[in-house]
C-alpha cells in the first residue's frame, strides 16, 4: 500500500528540515517502506525550496511541487491530492503542529475500522493565542449551525483519506476550497483520532487575521445559504414593527393621548438603523456574487512551475 504524505509549505525554511527528519523517522521506525512525501512549495520567498531540493537529491521518496507564486494553503493541499499516487493520502502541516507520530495511530484506525477517512481532532492546542482559540471555537460551532452538512468540531486538515475519497475530491471543481468541509461533505465512513496539537516548531503563523477571515468566509459562504435569507427575515421583522407603529399612531390620533411628534432623534435612529441593515444585507449579497464571479472566471486554482522527483 502506497502512502502519500502531503505537506503544504510556505516560508518554512526554519522547520522544513526538522519536519522531514521527524516524518522520515516515523516511517522507518514503523517499518513503512512504500511512501512518498510530497512537499508543495507555495511560492516561498525564503530558502524553503533550496532546502527541499537538497533533501530530494538524496531521498527519492521526497517529491516537490513548486508553485509559480503563493496560491494559499488550500490550493497547495488540492495540488497534492491531484498529483499523489497513494492508496491513502495524509495531509499534514509543515510546522510540526500536527505531530507526525500520530500517523501510525491513524493507519491503525484505518485498518481496524476499514474506514475511508481518519480525521484529527485537537484535544488541546498549544502555543496558540487566546484570540485564535476563541474565534476558532466560535467559528466551527456557528458554521455547523448554519450549514446543512455537519462538520466535526475542532478539526483541521490533518487527516488520512483513502483513494475513494481522493478521487471524489479531485472531481470537485470549486475554485475556492474549504477542504475540511468538502471532505465531510463527501461522506463515506469517517473516524476521529484524538491528538494534542503542538506549538509551532519555529517561525511564525502564515495565517494572519486577513487570511483567517478569508478562509472562514469561504467556509461560510460555500456551505450555507442562510445568510442570504437574513435580508428576508429582517425585512419581515421591520414590516411588523412598522405596522405596530402605524396602529399606535392611529390610536393616539383617535383617542388623543401620547405625544407622537417627539423630535428628530427617533427619526435619525431609525434612518441609521435601517441604513445599516440595508448595507449589511447588500454586503452579504455581494459576498455571494463575489464567489460566483470567482467560479465563473474558471481560472485554475494554482499554477505549477516545476515538479521534482515525479516519475511519469
Ligand atoms: N501554508 C501554505 N500557504 C499559505 C499559508 C500557509 O502552504 O499561504 C502552509 C504552512 O506552511 C503550514 C500550513 O499551511 O504548513 C499551516 O499554516 P500555519 O501553520 O502558518 O497556520 P496555523 O497553524 O497558524 O493556523
Ligand atoms: Mg501551524
């Protein structure tokens, strides 16, 4: 059985050598002989590529997909899925936050349960900011509530997938991929493996807030249509509030109580509030139109400039 390990790498010069060593050790210690390590160099600006080249000279198990520029983590994983030959593929971060030592455990579950996916669930997360922990927790739970597919919570992309799932995944043509969601959506038999997420070995996160928000909004807007219904619900609500107000005015005119004309502050509040609601709902529409635009353009998700150690 051929095992493909997919390792997206972006500016990981400080860790990539160590990642290779740890992975290699796990495979030799466990007597696994048939494997390929596919490093996807996602347009790194540091020494990542030259270190990888150096490693791949001495080890034919090491393959490199070199992107023409930075296309993002999800595109890198997608390229790995397209190019790998394995009977199973294991997606793992380059920064050793997902310990390679969990791989034998994943394989064990895969054999025992005869399942199609073994996904890593983070029991603990080390070296992560309070802000990231809280936003991640909130996000996964909100997405689950909004989406029709149910996703396991506290799960990243660290997982093992078998050939059936790889083939199904490679048939998906969306240009912006939220991979963990898509794999849940694909279905088949999926089992968790629990592990402790380590702190990054060296270097810093390649997911600044801007990328995190982009990633989260792809998850949200590609897996749920509920935000689109927001405008309708708020519209109905405001009609009802308006009607009640009309009734109040009519009654007070007839029976002559209350002072309806109470200045402009109430007016201004209403204008600002509904102005905000309108902008918000137009924004939501805009998000979906933007996604449609990305899909309609039909550009490739990534461009490969070079493949190393791949034998056709
Ligand atoms: N990564 C990538 N392209 C990017 C950003 C990140 O290939 O544009 C890789 C990165 O090298 C790492 C993995 O994706 O192997 C996860 O990134 P990171 O560890 O920075 O994210 P975090 O764990 O902080 O969420
Ligand atoms: Mg990381």
